[in-house]
C-alpha cells in the first residue's frame, strides 16, 4: 500500500473516531439537559411507544454513552439518568401514571385553545412542541402534589409513632409500678399483721395496779 494511501486511511479513521466522540458528547448533553420527570424525553422517545422500542432504544444509547467507551467526564451521570428512565418506563404502574399525565396535558391544550380532537393544529410540529411543554408543567404539578402528600404521610406517621411510643412508655411505667408494688407486698402484710395484733391487745400486757379498799 502506498504511503499516501496509508496516511489517507489513518486520517479517515481519525475523523471517524472524532465523529463518534462528538456523537457521544452530543447524546450525553442531550440526556443531561432532558426533563428528568419525563422518562420518554430522557430516552428521546414519543409517549406510548411499545416496550420493545424502549428496550431497543435503551440498549443503543447505553452502548453509545457507556462510561467505559468515552472519555467524557459527564458520561457516568448521563448513563445513570438513562438507566433510571428505562427502569421507570419498564415499570407498568409508573409508565401508566406518566402516560396519563401526558394525555392530560394534551387535553388541557385542546381546551385552552378551544380546539377539537380533529383540529388540524394537532398535527403540526408547533403543537408537538406545545404539548411537550405543557406535559412538563403537568408533571411538575404532579410531582409537587406527590411530594406534598408524601410529606403529610410522613408527618402523620411521625405522630402515630409518637403516640405508640407514649403508649409503650405508659405500659412500661405501669409494669414498673406493679412490680414495685408486688416487691413491697410482704412488708405491707407484715405491717398490717403487726397493726392488727396491737389493736386486738395482743401486744405486751401491762399489769393493773391492785386497788386498795377504802376505809
């Protein structure tokens, strides 16, 4: 092979490697900038895709940005976020809640703009962008409500735990009091017997003085 041909092939390989690194960097940035509450956005998928598409997309992107295959220092964070999004979408209940929120966002847009489900505006790229932004708002509100509810539940659990601890302490004090009462039982019985004995004249007797007759 001529020296010029060899140099040309090496240059092409370098360009290809550089292009791949650029593609990896671009995907890492896209993932890290994606709205994290929307797992579809993190994986760059349309809502409602089948499970097979989710698996295929995750495999492709995870191989592309895997920390062992790129020098990008942000690759581990992007990989973790990608994995989390895939896990959420593979969870049937989570995916169902996410689909409902995204569907709610679509209906809100239709109502706000007084469209119908057959309006041509719904088929435009502008509507797709509006829908994504509206879905973001709905998901933020849903997350806020979820955290507020979780906080309220934790507070209620804290109150319940405090109540149980107070009941436990009350029972513990009662058992302690009963044990102390039982420990002094014999002493109390002895004291009572001694009292009864003294009361009935069973104590030490005193001799009565003999009375002298008068006169």
